[in-house]
């Protein structure tokens, strides 16, 4: 059975669906993390689990898809953060 990949918007909505606001830092902290403590979006496609870094999914939905070589940093430094105002695109 072939499944349709999630759209950029669907990935971003999943990334933002399980977050809490840190009142001190303003970060949106994701509850879905990988083993390294990074915010991720997970979904099934063709029987395999696909993992996408959540901050990249949110950025892509708001601006444009990132190329694999583009670095997207969080000014807050918190790997769990998906707050769009904390993102900085670097080259």
C-alpha cells in the first residue's frame, strides 16, 4: 500500500500540535523528541517511519522549503524549540 507523503503544511501542523510555551524564554517546546533531544515530526509512509526535524518543517511552511545544505539555527539554542521567531537561516 502506497501512502501520500505529508504536505509541508501538514508536517508543520504536526510539529506544532504537541507544544508548550516556556514563559521564561518564549520557546515553544515540542513534546516529540528524537534520541538526541531534537524536536521531530514522525509519520508513516509505505510502512516506514519518516522523521523530519520539526523546526525545519515549521520554517518551510512559513517561508520556503530548505535545501539540505541550508542550516537553520535557533537563537535560543534549545533543540526542543519550534518557535518561528527564534529561527535564523544561515549559510
